[in-house]
């Protein structure tokens, strides 16, 4: 693979063409130095085989903090701490560079020091919305000097090069480059190529002068800002020759402009894989230095294709290496099928909206991300017999980790296939299938005894004589007392589970003929054989639902179901009793769903009380107290998931060491199930 071939940026030799993207983690120390947690996180990626690691933002001025837990190279006293980090990463063969920046409008200086942030013009920070003032000409020289001094400190700290952040109409250099933020009328204004690049060119020249012409400098820049009034799609390629002549040794091409949800940088599945490649390819045509592209390179196959087509020289991966830090080594060993792939759930961003509680990045599919010191897969001190009940994501993760640590594992699942609720979740959100496939392949490859089509009971579990039992049987669904819930035209979440499992229960008997047919003829086959992808394809041709569908419920499964049905030609309405939809997810993912629902024509009403489910209509009371109704050919009542600890409680009463995880212990998302499965298996 070309992805695995050596490459060079200036005199920096890389063992492959994979670059780890700079990602805000909030792992650093309060004193703006790299923490042990950050070091462990990055060392795991270096150990995984990536060629170049770009460390997240390091400011050029300690006063200009970017995040509460960001870092700086703004003073000599920080050099030793960074040296410890570079030494640790070099020990595993990775090259490393920090991302150097002045936060400009994004600085938190007003919070920490009561001063206004700085920008090319008066404005506000894209993420925090705090005001910034216009820099005076006399202030620019010292800022240019700060950049050069930070670069020298980076070299003294053992970094192999640096990356300048000038992308996304963001931070100081990016803001000067963009007409969105730069409204100056002097020689630093955005009216011409030369003027909007003037400060950046001065910074590059000063860094090269102070840190050395041979010290590699990568520039992160937006190929296309993608908003009205931003830089044009062809602007960066036109700028590139000026920037190369100034001393840029490589271009890191991103795109879009920043906002509180980093909507155009960390993107969902509506964006194509490698969506910044056009901008990267345009730059590659006009420069003689390497070009690297970032943006939804979640799969090495996509990355390899971009390299083979000569559209870019290096591939920058962020979320892919969060999900599986061993991705490069697995490719090198010919084990691509064992890669744990990102599912675009946006948990990595949403996990940082918990401030001030625990605003640290974590990954939904890789529980060890940011927890490398504790979830480290070390062999267990004593091999135990572990029985896991439930083959959903939490149960499979618990079984996987327990087996990797040397325990003797039995996995019991009542259905004829593994996956649990993740099967249905993979039907309505296709990228979930990537986690489903990974977990199933892992469980199949490891020495785990799997008992399918088996109902777990206390007596049966006792007969296995376990040392530890993990109950991961999922939640049960509760329903509000709504008149007409048992009408033949009403489909419940419980029924959908039965249909997906291929075990239609008594509830199916009261449904319409199409559902009876689907349950009796397709259900058993789907349970054992049909993949979520196959079910999605079938549903494009045939669905046993009417044209107008009303979904009562607005949690994550409900809104994903709404998207799924709307894409298949249904006119969908959502009715939710709470004030917001999908309250269990974070603001970034919720916003992305709202955008998709809007584009698909799904109507949403929150704060309503559904009072009756009658023939071909749903009656409800509006937030203002007015009774009204909606016409409906099909009605789906999703139900509210609640903890189901029955089996766990029985086991405890029988003096069996039982641990309840995932939705069985209380509703959650994939991140809860995977983390709890991983953590409990590390506790044995």
C-alpha cells in the first residue's frame, strides 16, 4: 500500500504517509503543560504505528489560553515538559510536531484576565462568542516575534517540526486570511491576496529566520471556506505559491469555517469521505512541496485510493485513530478486517460539552481513548470463569476484553444472532454497522464459548459455575397510558424489536396483514442471516407502512427511525412530550440530526401531550393547551427505555457475583455500553 510507504517533509523522514490530526482533548494540565494523561494518549498512537503525530494547539502566549486545558510554548519554562513528551513519542518511532497558534478571537483572555481578545477587526470568537478588538499595527510585530520564539522552543523541546494553524477563518492567522473576519482597510485587509496573507507571510519568514530554514513548517489552511463571504474555493491554490516561497514545507488542507459545533471540520455521514480532496489536489498542482488532506478519512481504503490517484501526498486521520490507535500496525500486518472503525456518532465532540464537570474527550467505540493508563488490556492476575448474558454492544465488549485478558468466557444470547439492539440501530444508522461487524468478528476470533438462541435463567447460570457474571440484557420499554395504544394500526417499539429479532410475539397478531406477513415470512430469516445493510436495501423497495407516518417519541432511536423512513418516501411527523428531541445526546449530534430531519421534510413538535391514537389519526394537546390532531396512515409509538435489572437482582439473591451494565442498568448510548463493558472486564 502506498499509505505504508516512507515519506519526507523537508528533512523530517516519516515511516509512512499517515498523519495524526491535531485534536482538542482537554487532557493537558491546568498550568498549560502536557499531562501524563495526554502523554499516555499520544504514546498509544505512536505505538500504533502512525508516521507523524500533530499535537493539539500550543499557544504562542501563555496569557492567550485557547481552552481551559490547552497548552503553550509561550515561555522557556515550558520546554522541559514538552521535551518529556517528545522523548516518549520518539521512543516508538513516530515523528511529532505541535500545532502553533495565537488564538486571536478564540482566546479566553477575557475570562482569565479581563482583557478583550485580539483579532484583525472587531468581532466575536467562533466558539465562545466573546468579543474581540481590532489589533493595532504597532501590536503586530510582537505577535510575529511570539510565533518565532514559540517555534524555537518547539525545536529545543525536540519536536521534529511545527504546524501553523491558519484555517477555518479561525484563530489569529485564519481570521486575517478570511473576509468573514478581516474587515481592515489597511495593508493587512482581506481585499487582495497579498494583503490578507501579509501577516501569515511575515510569521513564516520570522519563524524560518529564527528556528532555521531546515526546521520543517507545515501550514494548516482551509482549501474552501464554504460559506457566503468566505474565501473562494480557488483562493488557497492561488495563495499557495506565495506561501511556498515564504518557506512552507507542507500544506495541511482542511476546509470550512469554525462554529461552536465545528460543523464543517468534524462531519457526519452526509459529508463524503475525503471531502477536502478537491482543495488539496488544486494546491498539489501548483506547489513543489508535500500536500496532506484531512476530512473523513475513516477508512484506509479511501485514503489509499486518494494516494493512488495522486490527489494528495499524505493522509491526515483524526477520529479513525481515536477509534483504533493500532490502525497503521494492523494495515502493516495485513489485518485490515480487525480495525475498529469510527461510526461518526460525534461523541468525541459532545463529550467535551460537559464542562465544568468532565469536559474531556472520549470515544464511543474505543473506551480506552483517554484512559490508556487504566484500560490497558494487561493480563489478569488470575484467570476466572466469566459468563456474559446478552450479546449486544456492552456484552460483546465485556466478553472481548475479558477474553483478551485471559479469562475463560461464555457469552449467552437469547436471539439466534449477536448484536442485540445494535442490529436495529445499524439498520437506521448505517455507520453503526461498523461497530457491529467489529465486535462480532472479535468475539468469533477469540476463545469465547457462544451460546445463541439460549434464554438465561438463574439455574442455568448457576450450572456454569461462574466466578463473575455480567448482565447486559438491555432495557425494557415503558409506554404512557394513551387511549388506543392497542389499536391494530399502532406499531410499538416492542413490536419493532420483535420484528427485528425474527421472534414475532403475540403483539404481532393484532397488527395489519402486511406486518403479519413480514413477521411470519421474513422475520426468522432476518434473525439469522440478514445484515442491517440488506434490510436497509430491502426497505427501499418495500415497507409495510402507509405514506403518512406519525412517530410518538423523540429520543435518538425515534429520530433515526424518522430519517430512515423519510429517506424511503414517507411523510414523517415526530411528536415528543419533552422540550427537546434526543435529550440523551450532545448538542453537536442533535444539531446534525435536526439539519437532516429538516432537509428530509420531517416535522417536529415538542412539549406535546398525546391523548389518543385513533383510526388514521393521532390526537394531542399543544404546549399552549389546544387540542388538535394529525392524520396518519401508520403510527409508531417508540416507548421509553428503562432499566431492567430483574435477572441481575435474582443472581445477587442467589449469591452469584453479578454486574449489570449497559441499558440494563439504565438507558444510555453506545458509549455507555462499550465503556461499562470494557471497564467491568478490566475489574476482574
